[in-house]
C-alpha cells in the first residue's frame, strides 16, 4: 500500500475491514511489512498482535547480526508496528523477530548461505508506515550480546580427539581440536568452552592449577593453543577458558611458600586457622570427603579447602591476591581468549565457621571489581559463573547487564532434582510436573531481567540420556532428540557437552578400580569403611560418577571409536 486514502476512496468496506483487524489484538498472523528509505532514515513496519517483537539488523558484508532493536508499544497502531532507524541502506540487512523466532521478509532476497535477511529498498511504492519521531538511539537500540544467539560446545580437551603428536600420552590435545573445527562449525557452534588447560598435577582433572600462566604439557604447547584460538577466530567461534579462582593446587608456588613461613606474603593468599594436630578448627565436610581443614606442621596451622586437601582455597579478602588473579585474566585476554567459565565462583566468600557463604553480597562486590578490571572492558567477552547455590533472585543480579558482574550463571537446581552427586548420592524421586515447574520457574524468573544458561550436564555429571532419558535401544536416539528439542526450545544460551549431539551414554560394566575421578575414588573408599558391599558401591558409581562424562569422544564405529589409532 502506497496511499491509504486511495484504498478508502476506492473501497470503503476495505477501510472498515482494515481498521477492525488492527484494533483486534490477535486478529492477524505475524507478517513482515518490509522497509524502505525515506528522508535519510529507514522505515520498518511489522504487523503482529504480540508485544515481544522487533528488528534484527545484519551487516550485509559479513552476514552477522549486529543489533537487536525491540518495538515499543507507543510505536504500535492497532497491530502494526513502525520504527525509523538511521542506518546506511547499502550496508545493512534485516529480519524481524517475534519472541525467540525470526520472521524473514519473504519478499526480500537472501545472502549467500547465511540466514535470509531483507535488503533495504530504495524509495518506492513499498508500504505506507506510521511516523515515529521519538526514537532514542542510545536507549532503544543495543548491540547484540555475544551469547544471545550462540550455542556453546563444552569440550573436554583430553577426551575430545587425539592428534599424531599426542600418541605418546593417549590424550586429546589442542592440535586435535583444530582438526575438528570444521565439525564444530558444521554443528553451528558459536563458542567452545575448553576444560582446564593450565599446568596441573591433575589430581582433580585440571581443577587444581599449579601455574596459571602455563598450559599443561599433555594438552600441547602455548603455540598450539594460540593456533587454536586463531583458527577459531577465522570461523567466528569464541574460545572460552575454564578459570579456577576459588582454589589452587597444593603444588602451586604460592602455596609452597605459604606453608613454609607465616610471614611470607603468600601465606595470606590462603585461609589459615590456628589449632592443634588433635583439635582442628570448627568446620564441616569437604565436597570430596573428609574435613575442610588440613594440618601443616611447618607453620602449626590448618589451611582451608572446600574440595580436596590438594586444593587449598584462595583468600579473596586479600587485595594483593585479587590483583594477581586480575593480571592473570588479562594475560589470557591478550592471548585472544574471549570467554571465561568461572569455576565454583560462589564459594569464594567464607562464612567464618569452616564453610562457604554462597549467598553473601560480598560475592557480587568481588565480581563487579573483577569485571571492571578485566573482562568488563570488552562487551564481547562471554562469562558464565558456576554458582550451585544461586536462587532466581541471585541469578537476576549475577546476570543483569546493569550489575556488571557476569553474562550468565550455571545454577544447579535441575542438577539436584534426582539426587545425582548431591548429599549421599541416594536416588531422589521426582515427577514430570516437578521438572516442568522447575523449567518454568527459571524461564519466567529471568524473562525480564538476567539471562539463562541451558544445559543437561557437563564434565561434572553423568550422561544426559542415561540420566534423564532411556539409553537402551530403541529409545536412545529418540531420547536424545527429545531432550535436545526441549533444551533448544527454551530461552537462553544452550551448552552442549561433547558427545551429547550423538547420544553418548554412561559406560556400563566398570569395576570399582576402573574409576579415576577423585570424587568417585573417595566415595568408594569411604563407603568401604562404612561396610558397604562392593556391588552396592558399584551401583552408585554406575549411576553417579563424573567419569561417565570423561570417556573419549566417539567419532566412528571403528576400534577405539576413532579417538585414537593407538592401543
């Protein structure tokens, strides 16, 4: 329509029909009415009865989305939204969106193999639109955040794929990941989260860092990591690093100095309390078993550890420690790392009674300080914090851009619904309505403020199909697809753990001695001391152990599943 009055004069019934349709909220289906240039601006028009809709702006040269521009209610007349944007028509393309769904203009041409978007048209008989003189560029148009339309692939480096150079160690390496980047790109991955690759004695799978500036030898060299980062940049894939900031290895030079001398500057990098060898300080149990306190005769003090005795907790009250951590984060940003997963980050504040205060406001203070000094300097850095104790209200604060803390968090309410790896590992019954209510709680809770991460599991949990689906034939594939559709149908950033896309399952038939994970080993030893029979221990490990997620990626049906050609 180029002249609405011509329609009125020509057919008054058409005018009455149009007015009736625009006044009725759900009378018409969503329909793109296109865009054209007028007076140095582009006018976009879109017909819909929904509130959550707007425009996605593309860079025509690269085909990448650059902005997400919501329609405001005052820009709506009946069911038609209209917005003016000051853009250069020859450089941009567009799509409309409604909720999480894109609605391309069917009359516009696509761009190569990228998702189709509309090319801005010259002044022409395209569409009559309503003027909008109140558009505030700074307020109404914000850049697309790097995680709003990305899927993150969680990659356990040593178990992903081997390279010829890694035949000796029989572990996956950075070079092996480079070889599989075409596969990841084919999946549509926007980011890869690499499991810890800092130098480590590997008592806890790399989550015990002995040098924050080095890479572990079995994963490859610094040069190979830099090659991986560069190869990912060419494919527009973000490389995320797993940062372990709650604790270090007991072999880290800081701790080796700290345990020698109370007067060492590194002594205050950790948490200490006086006591006697026979009488430890007040405290609960560590996550991996035993007390949270460990005696050091050299200084006649106990040090605090939330996890294993080989993972002493860092003292975040010490500003010198925090500066060292921020300097280290900047080092990796300079290397090209564009994302960080912050391990156990809600444990960094202690309650003063031998435990962690996961609900402390001080956590937010520390995160804001870290944000301002490191990753907050760039809007393109993706951050996700592991916050097992977070509530919806806390998640809103963590992930609200106004708070300047994190992009999003991993909350563990779903992970605890069935008793897996929580408390005493006993199975916990739940119903489908309870599962649905949990999803609804987090989807609606972060709808207006904050952002959700979506995941069924990761390196810390058994395989999703064995846990939430049915890993027996003929249901394995159907379960995998059902769980994938459910996850990707929700609002948030999906995190897919390696092998999830091909329906990998838990390992069956393992003996107790086959398990290697420190938590599983400690669980078995503790249960033996309590008099459990071996078959009962094996049953619990077969259901709960983290080792199920850490088996090699299965690339084909040949020997060793294509992970290695070795023996």
